[in-house]
C-alpha cells in the first residue's frame, strides 16, 4: 500500500490540526508559505508525521505501534480507535500519524459537519479499501447519524432508503473495510453503544515539562529559530502542557526576539515576551484568570455552578468546560464538587489572594508533576 492522501472531507473546520504536513523526514520545514498563511498552517507544518517524530504520550504510542504493526503484518484493517482529551494535545495529529504509518488515506470530518445522513453516506462511500476516517468532536454527532454509523463500524454496511412514502426502497450498500478514528474533548458525552464499537479508547494526558521542552526545541529547529535551554523551558512551562499552545507561543516569542533582540530566544526574552502577552508563570491566560477570579472574588471561593460562572464572564459554558477547566483541575487550582466548582487554596494563592479557611489545599502535587 503505497498510497497516502490526507483529505478534509468537510471542506472546512476539522479542529485546527487538519491538512498535510510536507515531505518526509524530520528536517527543516518549508515555513515561508506557512508564515504568510494561518495559525492552522503553522501548526500543521510543525506536526509530527510518524511515530518516531512523536514526542510524549509514550504508553499510547507504544500501544499504537503494536496495533499498527500487527495490522500491517496480518494485512488486516486497523480496528476503530477513539482518542479523548482537551484541545491541542494531538488527537488529530495522531490520526494523521496512524494513517501515515498504515500507508492509507485519511479522510477528515467532524461531528457537527456531518449534519445529515447524506453527508455521512457521501463520506463513507468515498472511502477506499483500508482507508481511515477521522471524525473530530464525535460527541457532537446527531443521534440519528450516530445510529447510522453503527452498522458501518460493525459490518461495513450502510442502509439507505431511496424514494419516499409507499414507493421507498431499502438499499444496503456494502462499504470497504475502513478504520474509524474518533476524537472527543468530552468522553462523558459519548453514548455507550458508540463507545462499545471502538476497539480501544485512550485519554490523552497533558504533556510534562521535559516533553514540552523537547517539543519546543524540535519546533524551533524545524523553523530555524535559535533557542537556548532557558528559553525552551520558559515557553514549555507556560504552555499548559499543550503542544498546540507551545507552538503558538513560540511564534509570538519569535516575533519579539526578532524585533527587540538578535532573533534568538533565551530565558529572558521568552519570559518578558510571555509576560507582555499576558500568559502568566503557570500558563494561565486572561480567560483562565477571569474564571479563577470569578470563583475566588465574585463567588467567594464557591461552590458555584458552571452556568453562573459562564454568565459572569459572558462566556460559553462549553468553552469553560472543555478548554479552561481541565487544566485548572489538573494543576489543582479548582475542584469540582456535587454542589459546584470551588477554588482551592492553591488557586487563591495563584491569584495573589488570601484563601478562606474553607478552601481545600488543592493540587500543588499535580502542579509539581506537570511542571
Ligand atoms: N508538535 C506538536 N505535538 C508534537 C508532539 N507530540 N511531538 C512532536 N512535535 C509535536
């Protein structure tokens, strides 16, 4: 199987990591065109393209190597896999890596983009034998579409009705064998029947400091930016254990280094640039701090419901749940209780506030583990 073409079946948003990443090898990337382009193109150019280039998530990568190796040796189609975790940890990247390692085409779509049965039919009938189909935000599939996916996943079959009323005819289409790669930021929202149809699910973790440093150094090397160990540490420490954020901050720090220094990045230019970009020492940005300050100051440390926090910030509840809270929970600045969210003593301390005696200690341990 020498073919490989990664296509975006939605023609649109696929979660920010879609697209093709250039030629083989881990050498410098053609970033000129990318630079004139978008953040998405920048991220794509820096994405690892195979298992060897992938840094971190070691247990997962080892498991995937075994599954891919066995499928290639046995000449069978890889089972359906599901990846869960906060945005930016590499779920889309993994889909591209798996397709590359299998030597198959990857078709990319997302739950919200498949908004009627015809779109699902078009996606499935365009698949070639052995291809992989990536569905991002799979928890947002409409339940009717999801039900139509079950026979496709299980028996590689798709049931269609042609025509209307008494003349409608049921037609069963046989599909090629394919691999469904699903990604979700909200594992808890997936239905049990859909979960059951995946051969394997995996929760991606935030990356630890050594892995984040290695990712920052690799990205800098690929785009020919000089960075020393302190510079890489500073960016890594403030990137919330998330490669996508690290690559975004690297680009911004590079701008400061170019305009205000000799273009190379050290700890001091990285630190001052990130301060000016309002990314604090723990990697919290203004939304994170607004969220924390809302609980600590407006709601007296909590417990407070997510809807009240969202209203106080004029922010979507989903954004808070999927983007802001997972990291604040991970570093132990907040805690979730049956009565609502509460700020921990560590959270108060981070905001420069005195914690009330009711506040639980929080997770200095967690924070230590990450950073
Ligand atoms: N760039 C973004 N994520 C990465 C990863 N996990 N390994 C290497 N480079 C990356």
